[in-house]
C-alpha cells in the first residue's frame, strides 16, 4: 500500500450518491476507472429525461452511453434490469431504506437483483453500509493474483471475501481504491493479462510483492515492447537503406558501360569512314 500511495493518489473518491445511483455507478465502475465511471453515469442521467425513461429504453438506445468504458451491451442490459426490478418491486426509484438494514438483510435484497455481479453487490454494501469488503472485478482479481494477495485459482465470486482478510476494516476502502488504480493503469495492462502473461507454476510469494512492484513500475511490459518495436523499425530501415544502395550501384555501372559501348561504337564507325576515304580508286588507264 505504501508503494501504491506513492504512484497513485491516496485520496478516496467521494461516494455520496443515493443507494440506487450507487448501484448504477457500480455497474459503470466495473473494470474501469472512477473518473470514467463518474462521467458515464453523468452522461446517462443527463442523456435521458429520468430513470423511468432509461427503464423503458431499448438496449441499443443505451449502448452509446457506455462506448468509452466498453462492454456497452452488457452494462446497458444490467442498468435496465436493475431499474425494472426496483420499479416493479417498489413502484418508485427509491432504495434508501437499505441504509437502515443489517448487512445480511441488505445482502438478501441485493441478491434478488439477478443482474448484479459480485463486484456491484459488494461495492454497494461497502459504500452504503460501510461493510468490511474489498470489491473485486476481473481486473482487480488479476492484479491481486499477480501481487500474491489471492491464489491463482481464486474465483470472482469469492475474491472479495478473501481480499478483506488482507486489510483491516478501516483500511479496506483505501485498499480497494489503490487496487483499482493499479488494475486499471494503462501502462500495466499487459503485465496483468494472465492469459498472455501467466503466473509461475510454483505460485507467487506475497512477501516479494513490494520488490516486484518496484521492478514493474520501473520496467513494465509496455515499455519493453516499445523498445523492441523501435529496434525492429530501426533494423528494417537499415536493411531498406542497404538494399537501396545495392540497387543504385549496378544501375550506375550499367549506365557507364552503355556509355562506354556507345563511345567505342562511335569510334569504330569513325575509323571505318576515314579508311574508306583514304583508299584511292584505280584509274581506267591502269586497268587497260
């Protein structure tokens, strides 16, 4: 956490929205940054007359709002499903009564919303009730495995409960924020892609996480790839330059050879003409 604070801001984002908007923000926040999620939710609320209009809109009408964060169809479906469930259950768009419930009661209420992912559910419980949880989406899951906070076979369903044991309740919100900053860092995306960059078979030691983080920040895969690309481009340019020089050399030679051939041909024709002129014709008297 000390290393992450140095690279990212330790200031927690403000989560002061109503309960229903907190759920909608969680859907926007999954696998992306807080800044992008804030902007997308603002565009969603400003782009439609009210929540009811969003509820009755088609998925294709909602998709353009989520173009900047990806998974537009997935997010549109979940946003609309949550609004439809809440309206059918409460006949309004108000879930503020959840703040007075216990963790178990609130969890039961949220699990009835089939469209919610484990991340959105745990994010809502952490923000609304202050529950001791560290919400994990797919990107946070991969980054946590890379750090050694989670085993390689940890699932998304159990990741939040497993992560909460790594921090005190008072530190859980900050850990969640820092893990999100790390997991969504564009410069480090290649390093946390466990499909292309799998973890070692013997596993990852959590005690080595600080040193590995320092190495990662100093030399991520994205920088290494840029260096190799530059080297390849330089090598290709060098090869092209050599081939151009090789092509130019025989061209000059052939031109000079052609000129020399033309000169010799002109000389031989000139000598033939002069010899023909010098030879005297035999007179008629000598023939007789």
